């Protein structure tokens, strides 16, 4: 430093480098500790700590060090070295803040529209379904309104929602926010209706009347079927518990199949968690729908989704998969809040909704 003899060049360079080296070693050991404490298992508290350290505390320290190095430039002889350190700290800090913005704002509000097609000999005319899930909003606002605008623009024939409507900040009232959300649902008017199942976050809805939830029809532990000019569709909804327990789901599905043994029906099952599908690989079901996993929210290259909170294989936990006789669509969801204090971030797993087209087998275009 400026107070050391000019001959002690090496010592001065080491002193300048020391804060960056200490931060690097501290960051490395802290992250190894997060992993050893169960960040990837996952342990929700450790994940939250890791988020706070890596995306908030660390960039603040980097920018702070960068500014100190800039001030030091006035007093030192090693201008090049100190300038390099200042730029390194400032660029790394700002890049981390930019990354934080990306994972907390850009991906969570992207809401991609994914398109899937199922060809079937059970229908003679096509039908389009919007499957979406896990709005899980902490307060209904512009983002949620934009999602419903996208759905309206798709003009689906049928809307199927697989649970987790709201996850409110403590200050907000459920009824008030539910009214706002219901208003958005009322804007979309699919000709075959809107059906949903309960997720983990809306116990308040259990006591509401059918009228109070309209136009949504809750299908938890219920079935519904309809006919149209192109064929017959049968829907079966699982309760939250059934969706998480393949054996209980199977009992419910078998009863429904007995009541709808006519295989002419295009059969769709909805459950909040995808675990139920583990029991249905050989069942005469056409389509299984689920949410709950949020696609993992953080999808690490070569590792896969960080947390799926489900026993299904990771490759089932997000997207459209032929799991046997049925196809399974597990949507990454519209929202990014999760229970247990997980940070609402997304990386390599943006929010989404899915347009599924059921196309008669002889029709080549829709
Ligand atoms: Fe959820």
C-alpha cells in the first residue's frame, strides 16, 4: 500500500489482492457448506440462505470492494493492478445483480405458451385445451392479468387448471384477492367450461359454495363428461391427497372407469401433484394433467430440476411425456411463489401455460 516501502512491490500486490481472495475462498466454502447441509436434497432453509448469500450479500460486497479500489487509485502506484481489481469487483457485482433481476423478474414473468398435439381416434373434430396451474399469486396484479389475456387470445374450447390459486402475503385477505382472480377467470369463456382441482394453497375455498366459485367447476374427487359434435370427453379430478398417493388415486380412477367403461370417451385426469400418474401407466387413460412441481423452478444444466417435491422421475416432472398408455403433461406453472419460504426465483425454467390440441387421427391439420 501507499504507506509501504516502494521495494515491497510483491507484498503490496498481495495486500491489494487479499480482499478478493478472502471473498472468493469464503464464497467457495460457504457454497460447499450449503451443499453439504442439503441444498440439493432439498432443504428449504438452506436454499433460502444460499439465495440470500449468493444473490444479495455477495454482490453488495463486490460492489463495495470495487468502490474502495476506485478510491485507492488516488493513493497507490500500482494503478493497473488496482484498476483491474476495481473493474473485476464492480463488473462481477453488477453482473450478479443483473442475474438476480433475471431470475426474480424476467423468467418468473415470461409465461411462455407451449404447444402440444395429441392425435386420437376417439374424436372426429378437433378441440383445444389450455392447461395451466400454480398461479399461486401473492397478490393479483398486472402479471396475472397478462396471463389471462394470453389465454383469451388462444380461444381454447376447454380450460383445465390443476391447483394452487393464491399464496398471499399475510397483509392481504383471501376473499378480496379471490374476487380479483375470479374476475380474470370470468374474462375467458371456453365453450366447454373451466374445470379445476384443489392444490396446497386454497383451503379457504373448501367452504365456498359452487355458486361462489363459478365459472370454475371444482372437480376434486368428482367427474364430469360432455359430448360435442366431434365426440365425447370425460374428465376426472383427484383430491389433493389422491394426487399425491398413487394407490388412493388408483381407487378413485377405477370407480370412474367403471362408470365410464365406454372407451369412446376421451379420458382426462386432473390432479395437483403428478405422483398419481405413477399408478396409471397401464390404464386406459388418454391424458393426465398435473402441476405442483413448478418444473423445479431452478433447472441446473446436467443436474436437472432442483426441487420437484414429488416422487415421479425427474424427466416426468416438467412437460409433456408419454408415460405408457396415457400422456402426462406437468406444467411448470404460471407463478413462482412456493411454500416453506423458498425464494420466488426461476432459472432455465420460465413460467408457462400449455395449449393442448386433440386432433382426430385422420386430420392432418388443425
Ligand atoms: Fe404450487
